C-alpha cells in the first residue's frame, strides 16, 4: 500500500488526468477505473458549483450554461491546493483576462476581483471597533493612527465595477449601466458579519488607502486633499465608523 502522501499525490494527478491512482483496486478488473471515473466527475462537478457560488455575478453576466462550460477549464488550469475551498479561486480574474470568449466583457475580470474580495472579507480575522472616546484625541491628528478592520480592501477599476455588481444582485430591477466609467470599491465586513461594497470617490479612496498603509490621520487627510483639493474627511470617517471599521491598530486581529 503506498504511503499516504504518495497516495494523495497520485489521487491529485488522477483527478487532473483521469489516470487511475496506483494501489486502487476492486474485485472486478475494470470496476476500480469505473468507480474512480465517477468519483472524479463528482469532484469536478462539486468544485465547479463551488466556483459559481463564489462568483455569482460573473455567472449571471455570462449565463449559467456558459459558466458551467468555462468552470472546468479554469479547474484544469488552476486546481485547488488546499482542502479549504474558500482559499481557491483567486486566480479566476486572471483566467478571465486570458480567456478569449469573454473578451467582449472587459469589466468581467474586475467583477471577479470584487467578488473575490467579498469572500476574503467574509473570512477575514476580526478586530473590535475603536471606542468612540478614542476619537477625542483627533486634535493630535499629526500623530493619531486609526486602524481599519482586517476585512477592509480597496479595488480600483477602469470600469463601473460597483454599479455592475449592484445591478446584478437578486431582485434588482434592470437599469442602464455605463461599464466604461471608472469606479473605486471599498469592501469590508461589519460587526454583524455583513459584507458591504461601497463606491468611493478619489479623495475618499486616497484617505482609506493611507489608513490601510498605516498612515496617521493627518497623512490620510493630506493624501485625500492631494487627490481632491476640496475633500472633506468627515463623511468617509462617518461611513467607516458606521460600518464598525475604525479600529485600534495596536490591537491584535483574532478569528471571527
């Protein structure tokens, strides 16, 4: 009987190529091959459905039938390496960029990136929100550092990625969308474990990016002013506070 690591590697090769792993036997000579073929088909089907659940808007944009035909090609190009399925699929956006049949939908890779970030946010570590009293030191903006929740991420797109994503949510009425309009998305999870997608303007995005990079409140305000001379940080700070995204950067993240 092969060692566990060797058998696992053989199964991985078999799932990719269809070759029966060594050491797999059955009473009838061809029964093992038939059973492994059924197992391989079930694994591939389950992974393709998991991909569709991770990228529901991409599936809706291309159609379920097209997605079902495309998913096995992605599985072949980028099979999972971890038993934790939420870690699989990060390369899907890059696959879409190189997949000629979707070239007419240039925004599709960024929609996939947005959906990936939503999944990452859902599984991100947690950190308690900053107590309101901590903001009393905002007068020392030159040295005050405010952290953001570990789920927070920005996506800058040349396309209307937030509008397209929102327009393709279940129950949303069809509306005209200009996909060529650049948009910036902020993705984060609130204390109730809801993952939000907000559209930011250039000033707000610069402010958030500075906080994500560990900058002080003053540095974040300066970055926002450089992007938009008329920028007022109060609205975006209010949004982050309502989402429970303002944290103490000195606190350690913990599992949600």
